[in-house]
């Protein structure tokens, strides 16, 4: 999140819109996750040169999921800043729970690196050292980039880049009732304050 977004305080109209958009993006994460896993199941082992459309759908659904994750979390971070201005820490435990399974910076990098994939592929990305990672789980070492998806059954691991997507989605699903309730409260309070 850019510094100027963190520093500027929002009006009630802006909070009204942001609370709605945050809840929409959180819902979109689960719609996209379903679509991503459905096409992953169909396309498991497919290549771009296969006759079916599944590989193209896989690439699209993967990017849509990454985008939804980024917006859901970035919007929640901004709402958290606004709530903390009023001594309300409702969203901090939600963000802390996410951070335990997927550092927020990794999610932002995942979005940025996929959006600017060609730059990273030709070694021109701004955080080039973060593009390639080694993920260790048990006895396994998996080399990955932000552009790759790994499913490793023996290690019980599903990675988007270096983000363990199954664990992230589980935490977000657990936190969804808190996000929905509080964004609705902010939405309604901001509606009447306008």
C-alpha cells in the first residue's frame, strides 16, 4: 500500500464505498478460488499446446484469484488504518492471522510480479530477488517463481508463487464472518453519516 493512502484520512463517503468494495473483494476471493481449483483439476498436467481451452482458463483464473486476494487484503489494511484512528482494532487480528500463513508483502509481490511478468522474466523487475524463491516443507525443497503454480501431493502443498494458497484461503474463510459483519457496520454507519 502506498504511503499517501496510509496517511490520508477518509471521509464518510469514502468509507461507505471502501467498506462495500472490501466485502465484495473478500467474496470474490472465494468465487475465484472455486473457479481456480475447478480448472486446476481439469487442467492438471495440461500444456498451452493442448487442444482444449483449459490451459488458457487456468492462466486467467489464476490471475483473477491473485488480483482478488490482493484487493481484498489491501482494502482491509486501509479499513484497519481508519478503524485504528478511532481506537477500533477489529481488523488487526484478521490481518495478523493472514500474516501468519502468507506475509502480506508476499501477496502484494505475487500480484505485482504476475502483473508485470515480462519485466521479471527478463530480470528487470523492481524486487527481482523476491521473484524466485525456495520453499521448504518437511523434507522437500521446491524452487518457484511468482509466475508458477505448484501442486506437490507428497509435501501436501499448493503454491501460487511462494504463497501456500490452501492455507491462506482457509484462514480467510475463518475470518470472513468478522470481515462481513464489520464492513456492513461501517457501510451502514457511513451511510447515515453522509
